[in-house]
């Protein structure tokens, strides 16, 4: 990710009104945000165009967040993932961190906290890409 590139974020969440609000609010902060309302649709969006960071709901019907996370890491291992979870489901989010997710946010979402985590995740991705290209 180059320093002048806009941060590309993909939100995968089955709650469409929630995703749309996040997209609008993060877009006002200068981020390029796309949404998908299921794991399979999110993976299709990533195949079309990779994202720097994915914001991924843990609980979705059909393909849940954990299964989607695994598929994301197979498709785009350098893409950072931030899980979204409810207060009662923090154990799942912690398990996601153990699997390699960047971080998690609780719903209801604190937009400032999410924005900061997105920037931090993008920085980690940028550093990893720099280290990776120096090694090759």
C-alpha cells in the first residue's frame, strides 16, 4: 500500500442498514468503503478487488465470520481483518485474534475506535508489505 493510496475497506455484515451507515460515515473520513451482506458475497468482492482491511461480523447466517475469515486468509493473506462482535460474544472475537485477526470491535460500534483500528491495521499491512518486498 503506497502512502498516497486511499485506504480500501470492505465491510462484511448481514445487517445492511448498519453496513450502509458505516460505509457513509467512514467514507466521509476519506476511506474507500465497500460492503457485502454475507461471507460468500464478501469473498466475491475480494476476488474482484482486494481490500486493505476487512471489517467482518462474527455472526452471520450461513457462512459465519470464522469460516469467512479462514477463506479471506486463503484468498488474500495480507489483508487485515477486524472482527465485529456483540458484548456477549467476546470469546469468539478473542478466538479470532488467536487465528490471526488484527483486532475486534464491539457492537454497538464506536466509530472513532473503529477508524483508529482501521488506520493501525493498514499501517501493519503496509509495514508487512515493505518487509516482504525487501526479503524477496
